[in-house]
C-alpha cells in the first residue's frame, strides 16, 4: 500500500496516528490476534493481568479477554481508541482506554506487557524511555512478550532495531526466555520480526554503606 500525503509528520503526537486511522492507512494492522499470541495464551498456566500499549485496533485485547485474562489496551490517539472500541465491540469497549503510556498507572500490578508494533512506532531516540517504562511497570518475574521488529532502514515508522541493540536496551532489567521465528507476519513485518518473551529481573541491590 503506497502512503498518501499526510499533514502530521511527528509520530510522537496523537495527530500523526489520528490522521492515518481516520484515512484508513494502517498497513501495520493485522486484523486479528496472531498465532504466537494465541499459542502463548493457550499454554499459560493461568490468566495474566496484561497491558497492551499503543493498541491501535486492539484485536488482541478481545482474544485475551475472551480467554479470561484481565487485559487493558491503551492508546494516546483518539482515532485509534475509537478503532479499538469498534473492533472489540460493546462487550469490551470500556477496556480500550485513551492514555499516554508514559503516564499511565495501572490499578493493580501488571503480570504482562504485550508488545506489538509499539516500540517500532517510536523514534529511536525514545527507545531507552520505553524500556525504562516497561521495567517500571513490571515487577520481578512479570513478562514482556510479543513481537520485535528487526530492520536497519533509517526511515520509519516502523523503526526497526538490531538484535544487539535490543539486547543492550533490555539487558539491565530483563532476561530473554523465549525467541522464535514468526510464520504469519503481515507484509510490512514479513521476515523481520521475532516472537520473544522477556522476564523482568529483580533489581540488583546497590553497594552497602561502609
């Protein structure tokens, strides 16, 4: 899909995403819950309390909620929130919330953050802030799971990351416990994404006072 001309150029503003949702240009939208997430949910020992940042149309939210999970999806774009509420239907629309990920505070501790095209929607200079917020929202043992986009093209979004760069970004706070290829990618991510699960590590104690 070739991109039409847009007025909004800064992906850090809601207007950027509003314009694309309102004009139906969403090449990152898969239209349903992907296979690796479905397998993850089916194989979980118990439902998890989950946050989906930058949810867009939020198809995965409905899948999680239908499976009995306590899930909330957030987006700072009003048009994305409207699309998400329409996609999940009246039964779950209240679980799609207009909120800024960097200011959002869940009512109860999270057990999972689901990553799907949120990191790669952010300019690269924002990535340390995203990683720090992931770590702040997750207690030791909680999981960061989802899809990570590996690409070195300079322009975006989506902004791809190198594997070594992702490892360096998360090494201080997370351990990678699963890393698998993806066989049902949509065109924009095909051949360039991995399903990964990272476990939040307990913060290291600082040196004791003399």
